[in-house]
C-alpha cells in the first residue's frame, strides 16, 4: 500500500499549517533555518525527553511527532507550492530527539554538553550531506519525503554517537 498524505491538515487554515511547519518566525526569518530548527529540536529534547521516557517511550513519542510532522509538512509543501521548502523545519525539530535515543547510555563519561554538541553536529552533517541512502528517502511522496530523511539522519547520528561514546570509554579504560 503506497504512502499517502494524511488528510486532516487540509481543514486547517493556511496560516496555522505554515506557522507550525516553519516553527513560526524561526523558519522564515532566520538565516540557515534547518540549523535553527535543529537547535529548537535540541531544546525540545532537553526539556521534554532527556532521560524521562526510555527507548520505548522516546520511540513512541517520536513516532507521534513524526506523523504530525508528515501531515503538517506535506500540507505546507502544497500550500507553499514548493517541494521541501527550506523554511519548513518541523521535520528537523521532531527528528533531533532520535539522535539521543538511549540517552542514559550516552551519559556519565563525557559532560552532557559535549554529547549535545556532538549529536547536534552529527545530525546537521547527516541532514545536509544525506549519505548512506538518506537522500533517496526524499523521493517518498509528500510529507513522508520531507520527514523520513531527517529521521534517518537522526538515527545515523545516534548510531555514530553511541559508537563514539563506546570508543571513548574503551580508550579511557585501556
């Protein structure tokens, strides 16, 4: 069954759809909106996720956030008349918490700020360069293509971050 754009955002006013997709003025008035959307996602993780829900809870909450982002971002694309416009940053915002999946396993050896910076930097690297087949995910229809590449970039960041922390611990122990 092919992926379809959720219908419910069609009933929302254009201003609501666009403001949600762009996180208000963040996506429309600041330079490098994807970076600022990622910063907002990092703050979102810090305030609402860090160490609170475990892996399963974070995955469930992220799945809900991703579904909402697919619906809103896809509708924003339609209303703005552009494919994956740069001002649409809700996708970065909802993806960033996945960079830190398994948060407790990342903490303890390095300061939290170092993990935040590393996760953020890895996410921006993977989101911009789109390696490992991440670019191909943009070909998915409507909001699915807008959001899926960011989710994949976040999961790749998470894997590298966990690998880096494990390597650091082994180096310090040896």
